[in-house]
């Protein structure tokens, strides 16, 4: 579970840095490295989690003030939305992510 929280908080911070890149405050190489890392993080997170992440970010902007709290809210939202069989699959994904 902790690795998924870390991934979500990393995603949150990288998206904040992406806004800085759009303002022209990063060099082209820094921007490319940022986008590559952002793509890697997004590829690691399951799509169901990314959907809830985007929805919560739009619906509950006050939660986004604290990245750790926001990440926990996203995971709780995903877990509650899934049927029991998919909850087991998601828990196994968390377990696998924690072993590396």
C-alpha cells in the first residue's frame, strides 16, 4: 500500500513541476526528463486509480492541498468503487508493488 501512496504523491508533485515547465522556467532537457518521469509514473499506476485521481482532483480541490491525504483519498475511493473480485486484484497489485 505504501508504494502506491508514494507513486500517487510523486505523480502529484510531478504534475506541479509540469506547470512550472509550461511557464518556461525549466530548460528543454529538464522538461523532457520531467515528462519522461511523469510518463513512467503514470504507466506504473493502474488505470482505475488514475481515473479516480483525476476525478478527485477536479471534484475535491481542497483535498489536493495535502498530497499524502489526497493519495489516501484516491486509494479509498478506488477501493470502495470496485466489486469484491477486483478489490482482491487491486490488493494483490499493492502487495506486488511492495515487494520490489
